[in-house]
C-alpha cells in the first residue's frame, strides 16, 4: 500500500461521524404512515419475516434479522443471489419480505421480486430512492433518503447503510414494545455470556445461607463479634435481636471507628457499635441489581430476604460472589 497523503485525521473522522449523524437525524421526519403500515404488516403476518439485500445492505440485513429475532420477531436473512438458485424455497405465501437497497435498482434483489409477487407475499422496501424499481413493486415503502455518503467519492456505502441499520433498529424496538416483550423474554434468548448472566442470575443463586451467614446478637460482646467477623471472612456480621430479626450490622469500618472512640471496645456489646437498618435485597432480584445497590451505597454485602419477611434474612450476598460469577 502506498503511503497516504497527509491529512488531519481527527478532522476527517469527525466529518464522517457528522455526516452519518445528520443522516440518521433527518430520518426522524421520514418515519411516517408507511412505517406504521410496515409494523402492522409484520405483526399481522402468519408466516415468517424474511430480509434480503445484497452487498453492504445484505450485511445490514443480516444484523437487522439478528436483532429482530433476539427481540421476539423470528426473522431470517435470504441472500438474493442464493435465492435465485433455489433458496427461494424458504419463502411461503404467508411470509413477509423486507428488501433493503439504497438505489432500489440492485439487480440481484430485483430478480426475486417477480417470484415474491406471484406468491402474493407482502413486500416492504427500505429504500433510498422512492421512485426506483424496487419501490414501485413494494406494498410498503420506508423511504431512507441520504444527501451524501461519508465516502469522499460518494461511492462506498457509509451513510446509507447507517441509515438502513437505524431504521431496522427502530422496527425491532417498536415491534418489541408492541408485543410486550419483557426482560425475562430477552434473557431466555440470551442464555450465554455476560449478557445472559446479567439477565438470568438471581441473588438466590449466589447468596450464602445457613451457617455461612455471619451473625451475632445485640448483647454479644465485641470480642466475640470480632471472632465472628474474622471467621466468616466477609468483613462484617449481622446483628440480631432476641426475636431473630435483623437489627443492625457491624463492619470492619465500624470496628475501626469504634476502636478510636472506645478504649474498652472489646467489652462493649454489638448493639452499642452496630449500624442500624442495613441494606437488604430480595432473593428473586437479579444479581446485577444487588451490584448496583452496592455501588450506590459503597458497600460490599447485602442481606437477602424472602418476599414475605424483610426483617429475617435468609442469606447474604457479597460483592466478590457477583464478580466471581462474571456478572460484570
């Protein structure tokens, strides 16, 4: 590769981003009744949603299909060239086809349109030229106009594919909302990796229970409190009253502050040193929620309660438990 000429790299990069940002911003005024028709048609279809496109638009189509599938609208990508050589068999009369093309004149896409029309399949065109051949053959036209590509030669699909992608995301999100798709639904389709862990791992899956819960009573001497904190290795202990209700908490920080205040600290009771009303979380809450609470209050542990009784913890969850689980 030849050495490139000297340019202001940051200036040119910002220019590209501005062109693409402006292109997407202008789309807001082009989301109209045709977009509504597209959404209604997708929701009403008894068959599959299939997306097609060639080149860069084809790659965008694959991404849109993936996003729609993961958010509750099962969608397939059909390569138009492969379609003309047998893969059109994936299409059924009850399906709906979404075709992407900035020019609306992509030969490979146009070749499969007669077959689509013969089957009576509804065609949605996401197209830059609303007077193009593709647009004229479509039942619904989502117009995605661009003033110019970010490429200085106006040749490489840049702003146009960004616009297609944004419209695809808008379709996916609107469909998600219309169908009442929930976080639980999303989690079901994303069981793997960090995303799946964030959406599926609950506090009860990570909490310590039984004898692992550091606990003392309000009248426990601080010398024994210190033993409990040290032995359970969580840097704290819960403090319970005579009815086994959580009254407070003693942390390493409480110990350091009390040591400076009380020369006879070890003879004090837990109730004299404890911090009242420690933070709690329900067992069926997501672990990521526990992490957010810890970060908000700069603490490292939360007592875990059942839905019925918030005063009698059934477990404790530590920051390290969440980190080890790969939630973040």
